[in-house]
């Protein structure tokens, strides 16, 4: 799908939803002025209807027992529709553009930004939700807001910081620190990361997938834009990441194997890819792809000593829902009743202190207890605001990094060149969103 068409689709969606909601509001206003002589009967009918409410929610995984508990507690039925993750974005967009869709939508941060314009999702700061009371209790509160920062469109359910997964046995055999805490300290320094990469390359082993491995993580501490849609990926740490990308490229330290496809799986099982810098949910995927390596891997903090946001899962109410209040009750229940999560951090801060969650040990990672570290990273990372342009700017950023590898400029000049090209490319869309 072309850039212009994608952007036009977003704008069309906003327009159709705005028009539809306005029409519904006018209808409600007229209906509210109708005289009635049977208020008592109507109230009884409304109460009976509440007992038959069924909330529909869409997502790529099931909330299982949490849903059952909610149904028992409230008498409200919940219907879950499970959609393959890679289909969610298009299915959501198609339904919302038609003025349909479920009451509750489960979003991933990778595509939530497309819905941060007004009138698509309910403002959770309004009555009857009054979500402001959770402001100090939710990790990623700020990343759930609309473009104008006036509407809270979602609550984060769980979040995943960037981590480092590495082969402890291979690090130890090559004379590097191998225990998680000491290895995390070791890779705070760029020279040490490159030293590991160069030595292991001599054995046909790699720790980098692509030259963007480190720039991705540093960039994830800041997002892409400021409030005026100015591109903001710059600064000393980012320049250091650009320098590292250049050294990876110049010294053939890049495997060009993707963790998420068969080439990556093959490389892992052949001991050719022995380290990854990914969001914490990738721990589950690694265990599935290489079960025979159980006990050989460990987890530590992300490189360069930074806490960076990988992704999160968030919950929103469809502006077209006919059961908004009941849906909000379900969101509150799901967010605040979580006792533990696997490979990610509950966004509800009180849940991050529960012993049931913190005491989990990961057998695949040598019995390591990773959760206190994940919580510390999540609490300290910046969950930046998401926008409709994030998907497009990511493509431009990746293109810019690859192009910079062929340039002889210094890292700061490369960053400035990327900034100019990205802002020029996005100028039209930026102006529309700022109107």
C-alpha cells in the first residue's frame, strides 16, 4: 500500500467516524426530548437489558481466566475474537471505518498510533470512566494520549522493555564476563560489545542481526517526534549508536539473519547467532525455536546501560460501542487484577510488586529470575507518545541508516542529513495532522 493511500485511509477513517458519531449524538438528543408516560417500565426494561449485556473484544490472545472471573463477578458476558497478530491492524481499520467493530480493542503499540486521532476511540478521562485516578499507577500512561494530548485513548495492560539474551556458555568459554549482572555492566561500553562481536566472528558466530540493532534501542528511548512532529532522533548517545553501526558494517559483523524467520531460527540452532537485543516478549520465541539449548542462555539489561521501550499491549473502547460503561468495567478489571504475566511487565504498577510475579524462574535461562530486572527497566524507560506517522517514519529511518553506511560523513552530519530527508518526506502529512 502506497504512502499517500495509507495516509488518505487514515483521514477517511477519521472523517467517517466523526460524521457517524455526530449523527448518533443528534439522534440521541432528539430521542431524549420524547415524552413518556411509562418511565418505571422503561427503567425495568433497561435493568433487564443490563443483565443480558455481552461485550465483544478483539485481540490476538485470550485473557482466559481473567474473563471468567469478570463474568462471574458482574454477570456481564464477554465474547473474545482471536485474530492472528499480523491481521489485527487491517481488521481493526476495516471494521472501524465501517462504523462497526467490537466494544473493546486490544492494541499493540506497533499499530496503536494510527488510532490516536480523535473520535475513533473513547476518551477515558471523560465520564463515566474518569481514568485520571490511575495516572500514577500505570506504566506508559503518557503513550495512550491523542495527538493533541487532550484525550486518553487507552490504558496499557502490559509492557516489554528491551533486553539482551546471550549464550552464557559461549561468553564464558571466550573469556568474557558471563553472569547476567556482570555481563550487563560489561556491555554498557560500546568497545566491549564490538570486542565480543569481533572475537566471535572468528568462530563464525554473530551477535548482530542488522546494523540497526543498536540504533533501534537508542531510538526507542526517545521515539520519533516532538509535539510539533519535528524528528528528534539525535544527540551523543544516538551518534555513538551510528558509529557502532558503521563499525559493524565495515568489519562484516552483521549476520543479516532475522530472529523472527527461519533463517534466524537456523542460525540459532547452529550456534551462529548467539546474542539478541530485543523486547522481553522474545524470550518465549527463543525458547520455542531452540529447546535443545535450554540452560545455555541468559538475560541481562539492554546494551549501553539504557532502559528502552520495546512494545506494549493496550486496551481501548470503540467510540461506536453500545456498552461503553460495561466495557470500561472490563478494562479496569483486566488491568488491575493481573497477578502475573509471562516475559513482560504488568503495566499496573502495584502488580509489579506481587511475589507471585517476581519469584518466577525461567528454566530455559538456567533458572534465572528475570522479573525484578524487567520491572526495573520498565519503570525507568520512556514510553513516548505514538502517532499515525510512526510506521512510515520507521521505514524512512531504516532506509536512512543503511544509506549512511555508504557515506563518509561523521555521525552527527549523518544524523542531520537523515533528519532533513525525513522531515521533507513527511512535510505534507505533518501539516495535515497539525491543522
